[in-house]
């Protein structure tokens, strides 16, 4: 028979930790009423080492990592591309909480490349993020660190950021930060630091700073703030 996305539920990893190498996981992501599946691979409250694998054709999420530590490296996460109005978007990688290294992956042709939330502070480095329908990366109240990633051909080639700062945080110069139709807030007692070369774009959004923003550029690496009009890239 011909396979379809959502033909089966998921693989769930929890407990003592797991290692996957050169695996192929596809056509899962069945949407259950409790919202506990919805993904090819679900990892919760454990340490993992997942590398050299292909995770594709989920009905909703490719990989769902909650309160996870370890390494997710050199994988292909693509074609998790559900884009049905009024329903959950297909997302390549979902990160909720935790602290994990996400490195050197090919994240492509999903609806959203990566969603990071729940105060996640992972290291996101060396990934190629391309041809996703909407954002390359969505950051909702997270504190991830970005370096050496590339974003091309996405609906928005950068980090769509929103939320309220609850700790000091530093933005990198790797990918543009985009505030879309919302407010990013820095309350009293917290500091947002922008390193030289950081680019901040607004598409109908704003920054509200009650605490402190430190943005020291250099003549060769200026910090740039700009407003987009009609082009989210």
C-alpha cells in the first residue's frame, strides 16, 4: 500500500536515554485527542544522542523534544509540511524547555523549520534551514543561542521572536531577529544585549524596554534596526 502522513502514531523516548544513528522515521504524527502524539519522534525528560538520521513526512511535527538534554546532530528533518488553515502547522523540530545541542542538521520543506519555547536555552549551531513555508525559526519566550546557521528560501529567513524577558539574554549576529505583529518586552531588572553585527527587523511589531538594552556596535559591525513593509524576508 502507499504510505501517508499520520499512518501511525509515534516513537516516544523517555527514561534512561536512547541513541539513534542512521535511522529513518517517516509517516507518523497521527493526531490523537489528548495531544500526546502528533509527531514522528517524541522525546521527554531524558538524554539522547540522535545523529545521521532522516525524519520526514509526519502529519504534524517531525521531532518533539521536551526537557531534553544531549545531542541532535547531522540529521535530515524535512517534508513535515502540513499547512491546513485552522489546523496545527507542520513543524520540523519543536523544542520545549531543556538544554540540547542542535547542530549540523538539514531542516527543510516543513511548514515551520523550528519552534523553540518554554525557556529553552539550547545551542543551535551549523544548521541549514531552507524552503520552509513560513518562519525558519520561531522563538517564543526562549533563550537559545544561535551560531553559524544559514536560512535561505524560507517564508521568513530569521528568528521570529516574541515574549517577555525573564532573565538576561544575548542576541547573536547569526540570523536576523524579526518581531512580527507583536511586542517583545524587556522588564525592569533584566538586560538584553546585542552583539556587534546583530540585525533586528520589525514587521508590524515593537520592542518595549523597561529594563536595559545594551547595543554596542562597531564601525565594521553595526547593529541594525529596520522596519519591513510587505516583505517578511
